[in-house]
C-alpha cells in the first residue's frame, strides 16, 4: 500500500540563464541554494522507507538502506516525514553506496516553519564531502548552503554525481509535490520557464 505523501519538488526548471534572471529580479537572500545530486529521492515515515511515489522500497534496496532508516528514525523521533536523498541507489557516481542526505524534516501536515527554520533541524549532521571516501555508508549528511545560485552552479558543474543546483525560498513552508518556492537548474536541460518579477 502506498504512503499518502509526496515530497516537495521544484516547480521551476531553469537553465544557467534563468538563474541570472532570477538573481537580477529577486533581492539577495530570498533563495537558499544547494547542489542537485544524482540520487534517489526517498522519505522515512512511520519507521519505513518509501520512494518518491510513496511505494515501499524493494526488499534489496530496503536492506541496503536499513542503517539509514535506523539512524534517521532515532535522530528525528517526532518527525512526520524525513525527506532524504539515497546515495548509490541508482549508481555509484557519488562514491560509497548506502549513505544519505537529509533534505528536509517535516513534523506534520501543517508544519508552519519556513525553510530557513526547518533546515536548522538537521544542522548537527556533517556536510556531504566532495571526496566520496569521506561519505560513509549508513551515515546521514546534509548539504552546504549558498545565497548565490549562479556561483554555486558554476562551481560544481563538473563534479561527478552532481546534476546542477536546487533553490528554495527561505520564507517558504513545506508543500507536497510541485512548488514555485523551489527551483531546479540542471546542466543538461533547456530553459523551460523564465521567472517573472
């Protein structure tokens, strides 16, 4: 049975030129940017791991990420949903298989905290290293932050296992599925939407 939840997803898909336009239109500090990893989106709910469609992970994948399930459940005992990126689920471009990145922690359907405040819930975890040898299976990590999406995009465009950047409006609440308070800029995609003032 599928779990009745869908992770928040970017409602804006931009190219590098779109990032330039966005940063010209929006005051500095409105958006918080992180790298976009080549991984599998998943979430922990009620002690189980599900894919982004709400389907339980296959037995083999559930076994692979069982240490993550245990660590995340212990770290966030009061969370409704822990939004995760499972490294090595699709491939091993990022190095060690079986680690995970915490994207968000949601305490309930009506969680009122903004992204700026929600992100403090997992600041105690180490930042995912550029050196895959430092990212150990069974460990939880977080991503670094930048207020300059264009600079981050240019800095990581050739890094193995990185697809681009993701941005979130710092004042946005968690929203299931597509949200215009979240953007994605991939290296291999054409412009699909230009932000408006």
